[in-house]
């Protein structure tokens, strides 16, 4: 049986430099395998370093080497010896005489470093281009087809049906990422916000002539339920259905409050129909619900203000005279509102809870029961009506905070005011989609719009 070769003893670990004891095969600190430490060589190095050659431990037999001086007095080592210090003989056995040292044609190289590489040229010639490649013209990028969308990033590629540039792959802004509309005295703005990848809000605004010759302004705002399938389609379908229903019923003389109730029912039917479409079945996942959204709306006439809602989107009243109190005109269908209504928590405590925004009412095929809420008011002074999703009122929850955020000229500049309110939410963090509509009260005559 062969034996393990004896390793040279080392005083400290080569890896962590911890002290070792005699006979250790592994470092006790880091576990380094000491059997891998090579034994110290018996001979001394003969490679010249920095111009000095260490003397051997014992001179070879038959040669009397002169001792080398340790320093030349300047602290630097001197050459060990010159060729004349060592006697020699020629091929015939006669002693060699002194010779004049030859002057090297090139500066002497430092000992131990090789300079026998060929001299490199000052410039390297470039490889000639391949004539086959030079002759082949580079095909320019195909221009976008007439009428097609051009990429906003590279300004050259065509945008495909999925919303990406075919040239650079840049995702294009969606049409619903930011929307603005002004119709007569009412205006609305919707924005995706800073955190969501798409805008799941939608709105519908318009105005209609009433049988008595006066006019009414209409605004519908919907917020898609993110945990549901196709929430963006749900909000769009609900806002369009409710807006069309109101603008059709009011000129026929239907009372605004009844028209609002019927509009919410029509919006509910439109969202329910989405659950039966093939697109919903393709996108539906086990953890998702049927398409769903919330809805809030307002109708403003010459002397009446009607609001309607399902969910947690809100309507605020802000008087033109800011010395008068502002008011919130809707009550949320949410967990927090239920806790406050039951007297179990204060409003501050309820809305500070993580369950505060869990809604208890919505439009959708899986809603427990449709309960449209409507209310009518007769303000005794002019002002503006703010219809918004929680993407705005999260940053101006109380009526007083909302009044501070609304510009003083909102009644004559509704579109500008809606932009300011959306900017207020984005400056606050923009954690959700933001949608707001602004309507002046009383409704101005036909033809009067924003200044």
C-alpha cells in the first residue's frame, strides 16, 4: 500500500493566513486543504530579478565564484559580476586575455524579461473591403403604409395591430392612455396614471335640449374593476350605454332622476352582455370575475342637479363662492362606508383600513343585486359639479379638500379645470387611473361653453 507523501510544514494557512500547528492537514479557520500546498523547492531560483542573482547555497565543485557585493553605496543592488571577473580558456586551452567590452547596438534589456518579439509596425493596414459587399446596396427601411400609424419613438416603423412598432419594437401609447373631451358646457379628462399599464376608466359627456327650451348637461364616469375580466371594456360599454340612454330620454321629457335610473340599468345590461362574448371566455381566468365596473353620473339643468351611482366613484358640489361649504353628494358602495354607516368605525378609521376600497356594489353579471342610487338637489347658488373616480378623490377625499383643488374659474373653464384636477392626482402619486368631469351649475344656455 502506498503512503501519502510527506508535505512541507507551513506556519500559516495559504488561504486565510491563520496560524497552523504541526501535523495539520486542514485549516481550522477556513477549511483549506493543506495537502495541496506544494513543497518548498530544494534549489534556489536562478532567474535574475532586478539585475541581481542570488548566490547558491554551496558553490559547484571546481569553480571559484567571486563574492558579489551587496550594494554600490546608493542603496541599489549592483551586478553580481562582469565577464572579466571569471577566468576562462579558449578552445585550445590557452588563457583568455582581457577584451574591450563591446557596445551593444540596442539598449540592454532588464534581466529576466524577453524582448525577442518582432518589432510592431507603427500602423496596421486595414483589410480591403469585400467588393461583393460594397457592390450590394443597402435596402432602406420600408416606409409605413399610407394611413397607418407611425412609431412615436423611431418615427419610421409601422405600428402593428398589437400596438408595437415593427421597426424598433417600441410599445405605442394607447388611445385611452389620455383622453379629453369638451362638449358645450361640460368637459372631461381621463388619464392612465403613473402606476397602471392601461386606463380602465371611461367617460361620456354631452348636452341635450329639454322640452321647455332649456338645456341639460350630462356626464357619466365609469371605473373598471381591476380584478375582473376585461375591466376596460366594461367601463367603456357602461359609459356609452348610460350616456346614450340619458341623451335620448331627456329630450322626450323624462324626468332627469328617472332618466338617470334608467341609464344605470341600461349600463348594467351592456356590461352583463360582455360576459357572454367569446373574448371574455378566452381571457377569463379562475381567479377573475365577469367584466365589471362602477358608475357615477350627473345631470345639470337650469335649476336641478341629479346624481346617480353604483360603486365608489363620487360627485362633489363646489360653490362658486368658496365661503359657502362644499359637499359630497354620493355615498360609496364600499366596505368602509358600511362600517361607518353601522357605527362600527369612524370615517378616518374605516378609510385607513386596507379593506376600505373593497366595493360592495358594481355593474356586472356576477353582481349580487343591482341597486341604482339616485338623488336630486336644487342648489340656491352657482357652482360646479365634479364627477370623478377614486383615482382623484384618493388625493382630495373630503369636500373641503376637493374645493381647494378646484380652480376658481372652473365654471367658465371646465376643460382647464378637469386638467388641473387630473394633474393634482398625478402630482400626488397617480397610483390609479384618474377620470374627472366638470359641469357648471346652472347649465348655461345653448352655445355657451368654456372661455
